[in-house]
């Protein structure tokens, strides 16, 4: 579906809603392997032709910093990934635009191009330096996961606590989050511990997101959100990108499929309501995708199933496809 396309057979002739995916790792393929995003990446899960097929209008490039760059090459690495996204947009201005705000993303999408927005995965990217955090915000980074799967001196991740790991968010961690709020960069709670999650929810900042997770009551994985976490995120006005990582959908990851992804979505809708759910696939961050959701071209099929099985109204469906997440980003921008 493209934004210009009318829904066939729809009596109200509504404009089809575009999809937003708030977490893919594709930028690493561009920077490290020189893949051609515009013509196609046959050995990847995301590229422009297949995004168009699915009706994706806004895509967040997660700039993930591998732990091999610790301790002092993380910031350089994340800047290298941002350079890669900028180079892509510069080389294909007619097809792709790099958005620094949600209004820019809406304008780029409305012009028939793909809007790419930057996120950072792993707070170690800032090397404990608020100046480096501000630099990333100035370059257009619109969210940062406070941690990846590693504890930081200032934030506890979802991994088992160690003797030296903090119990949630430290005072410096609170400074990181309030600096993010000053700069309009959304706090992303994917990968953090329940204590860090609660600490951020209690701060006087706009509501956070979890860019990529599923429901823990359906699959007991530490990266997933419990029902009470989904409830409190929704009550705070935040949003959650449903991830398609097979091991987060099912403890028997080889059985993960489209039906199971829909089951997680319906569960999140039933626990958190229709204002919390979005998409954060983690395509190109996973070796194997669920059956029936092999690559990003299948996202349209997923959205249709969630609309039908969840009996969503048109407005609720637009919330799911992009508006729930965009609402949170706009709250941090204002
Ligand atoms: Zn991740």
C-alpha cells in the first residue's frame, strides 16, 4: 500500500495508512557490507523495494554499537553508522529522506519518499559523556535505548545483576534521560531491567517507548514486557514496538510464525489498549524471521491481520500503523 493508493472497495475511500517500523538494523549492512538499499539487498530482510511493497513510510535505523567497540570506540562507531545513513539519503534524495523530526517524517512520507529516522541502540555509545549525547541529538538521533544487553555504570540492563551493576538508573542515568528530554531524544526502554524501566517511568519527562519487545506472559524472555509493565507504559502514554524476534515470540523459537506475532499483538492490545501498540520488527538484527514474516515485505500482511483479528476501528488501526509511536516522539519534541 502506498500513501497515494486508495483502499480498493472501501466505501469511505479512506487513504491507506502508512506503516512505521521503529527498529531495524539495516544501516549496519550498508556501512559494513556496502549493500544497495535502493536497488535491493537479497541477503537481507529490509530494502526499499520491499518496504514499498509493504507500505512502510517511516523507518527507524537503529545504530547498534557492538560491544567490541568498548570502551572508547563506541562514539566513533555510532557516528560512522550515522554517516552511512546520511550518505544513503544524499545519494537518493528522490527516494529517501532523513527526518530530524516527526513533521519532517510526515512531509517526506507524504511526498512519496521513505522517511528514515535515526535511533541509537546501546547507551554505551555516549561513553558516559553528556556532550557526546548532545552531539548525537544534534545529528538527528531521535531515540536511544538506555542499555543494550550489557549493564552500564549508570543503567541496569535486562541481564542478570552482577556485584557491580547498578540497581536501576543512577543519578547520572537520570541526568542522561533529562538531557535526552531537553534535546527531544526519546528514552527507549528496550533491553533495560524492570528497575530501570520503573525508574524512567517515575521521572518527570515525556512518556518513553520500548522500540522492540513482545509480551512476557506469552514468552518468558527477559527482553519482553510483563503485563504490568505494558499496563504502566500505556497508562503513562508510552508506546511499544512489537518485535518479530522468533525467540521473543516463542520459547520454541523455530515455531514462531505470523499467527503467533498476531497473538502477541492482540494480547498487548487487550492489556494496554489500542494506544500503546506499534511495530519494531528488528529485521536485519535477526538471523531468521518468523514463518510468514520472512522479510519487511510481509509487514502489510501482519498489519491487516492485526486490524481484522483485533477488530480495530480505522482510527485505532492508524494508531497501530504509525500514530501511537509518532505521538510519543512528538511529545519529546515539544
Ligand atoms: Zn535490540
